């Protein structure tokens, strides 16, 4: 099964944004993602982008480009994504320094995680924390 070895995740949350370039800026600058690739159309829209964090990744694109996925996502609401980070408090400070809307400050959870919750520029909810369940290989 893909994602259990070899460094390739098997699940990629995929988000479409009205302003994908602004979303990529926020995700890299405020949330510490690394831009792996960005493919733009002739009109400057983001056809496809891959951003990585640890051993996981998200795919990002521009809304309104056409195609089956764009049509399927047309009336979709916001989404929530959980990202594992080593230092929740430092990550939170970085997000705050970049003006990110914080929904929940760093909090110790009953199940052993420490995490915080934030909202991106287009309403998606991002949780960052230490909870990382082991997936049997």
C-alpha cells in the first residue's frame, strides 16, 4: 500500500481557493509548509501545487478553472486538516506573527496531544499538534 514506506504519503488533502497564490503564501509563510511544486496556467491561475509539511503533503489549486474536480468542489464548504508538528507553541507563535486567525490557542488534550486550531484566508480550519498515531506497516 502506498504511503506506508518509501516516503510517499497515500492521502493528500486537496483544497481549491479563490486566491490560490495568497493561500500558498499563507501556508508557507505562516504555517511553515514548503513549496514542492506550483504549476500555473497562462492566465496565472494555479493549476496544481504541492506543499509539504514533514512527511505529509497537501495539493492546492485555483477555483473556477473548469474540469471535473473543480465542478465537483463548486458548492463544497470549507475543510479541516490536521498537521503534525514537533513544537506546537513555536508553530503557533509563527502563525500569530503572520496575523493568522487563531480559533484555539495551544491546548493540552486528554488524549495526550498538544494542539492549536487556526483558520486560513478562505475559511478552512487547520489544526496543528503532536498527535501522530502509528499506522501499522
